[in-house]
C-alpha cells in the first residue's frame, strides 16, 4: 500500500472548489476557517503593523484538534502517522506511506468535522474506501466557504476614500449582520473617466476567486449617504456568504433566500428610495 493518493482524484474544473454548495446556504454564516484554526489576519485589514510569519499556510492550528485526528488515524492504520494541516485551495487530502510512516496532509476544515466525517476521512485515507470518499467529497462541497481565495489579490486595496471609509463601514456591517465572520476584502474600484454619459452603472461587485468586494468610486462623494454605501456593501457581502444557487439547472445570483436576507438590512427601503431618486445624478457623475 505504498505510493501516493490524493483527494480529489481528478483535477476539478476551475472554480469547483469555490462553490460552497447550494444546499448549505443556511449554514454559510460559519466562519471561513475551522473553529480549530485561526487565520493569520490580512495585513491590509489591520490598522497597525503586526509581525506575522509570511508564506503558506497562513493559519494557526489548534494542536489538540490535530492530535485527536492523529489518534484516530493511528488507531485505524496501526502505524505512526505524521499529519500536516493545510490551507490549500485545490488538494484537500493527500497521503503517502514512507518507511512505515503514514504521511497525511488534510485541509483544516477536517479538524472540527463531525465524527462521521472524520471517520470517513480515516477510512478514505487508510482503505481508499469508496463510500467514505462520497461522505468526504460532500463535506468538502459543503465547506467550500472555508477554502481560501484561489487567486491572491494583486492590486493594492484602497479603503479610505475622499469622503467615505469603506473598511469602517464593512466592519460595522460585519459585526452587525454576520457575527464578524465575513473575511472578504474590500476596495474602491478604479476610477475610469466616462467619455459619454453612462447608461448603467455597477455600484458594487464581488469577485469570488479573489474574495474581493469592489465599490464604484462614484459613491465616494459627500452627497452620497453612508447608509446607501452600506447597503451596496451589504449586498456584496451577501454574495460572499451566499453562493449562487443552481436551482433548475439555472444559475441564480439572487435566489429568494438572498433577497429575503437583503431585506434584513436596516435601511433597506430607505436605500432603495435614495437610489431611485439619485441614480440619474450618479450616472452623470
Ligand atoms: Zn448582486
């Protein structure tokens, strides 16, 4: 039983692992890391300079949880086990046997997985058990929101505008509506000069592969109220926590549960009314 194995067996199509699974939208308030892992904070989200180790993985692992998983593996494998916990975005599980020692690498989402999933993980690593691989695969699908961005953001982020500070609005929303669980990044979009009057304007966007929310710089004006920018940010934060659903084979960006949750925003009606009244002025700006 030497050699290597890896989960997933085949390379997934691009973006497959970014999907957090339509069914698990209700649980998508879970933080993106396991409870047994602490993610090294992104320096761009940190007001003060802190010295943290560079390179991957950018996580601190709860040693007790790691040891517990090692014990499960050793009991089943009846040989010593070396276990690394990863923050990979493609390879969720891999293992190999070297000089009688099982060397396993698993994504941190497995550290606090339910017992049945951990048991399946062990059976999968030890016996390449087919049924176990289904349980493990489903767990990975449902926990896509714990996998880090597949493409690091390369452009510098600007959150402090001339009038509005996106980061402080983002943090207030994160605290008020998401238990602080949203670890997306945010930035003002690039300023482009419109040659002709605009006919449409995209006030906010969310890039899942970068985990980045972009807000149109046209909103960085004194006459744009804070509650309206907050509404735009809140909408994009919902895209971060509620992946597009695939009901009836069609991709729905704003499924009913998304819209229901959007209405929970405190100034929802007020923001919509402001948008209706001012969209013309925004288009001319
Ligand atoms: Zn949207």
